[in-house]
C-alpha cells in the first residue's frame, strides 16, 4: 500500500486548508486511516483517525471543532479539512493507514499503523 498526501501550503492564521491522502496498491475496504503531524523539534502528534466501519472518528483535543476528517471510499481517499488555523498547527502532516479496524484506544498511537505517506507541509503564518 502506498499513501500519497497533498494539499499543504502556506496559510494565514484563521484560514483554512484541505489535505488529501490517496491510497493505492493492495488496499482493503476494512481499514483505519489517520492523520498525524510533526512540528520542528517535536515528536509526531496524533491529529485524527477514522475507522472504515461504524464511522467512528477520533480527534485530538487541540483540533476538535476546527478539523474534520472525511473519506471517499470510491477514490480510496481521505481528507482533513482544517479551519480556523493557528500558528501552532504548523508542521508536516502525515497520513497513515492500518489494514483492518484499530482498537479505539490504540488509534492515537503511531505504532498502530502499517503504512505512512510522505507528509505534506502546512505553515500557518501571517
């Protein structure tokens, strides 16, 4: 499975951006997809995750109410709509995928995921 993330860029505080992540290769309908981010000098941080069955989505507290996870199964693509962006949202955003449904409590852990995209840079600055 290969993951290709796109959509990052430079955006002003309070602005919006939408990230995309497309999976290719041997994909399975049952999966868990996630977004993580990593700021310079910091560890990778969980942002959001979604299980393909049940429509369960988990968000980090820092992005709740501002970010929205969605998916288009026909396109094997997931999205992260990011609104009301703040400078602290700056970082490289990575998508990740697990074949099968992750245990809910494990969704924020990077070790849960089998595949990772290359990352896309989001910079929030005036």
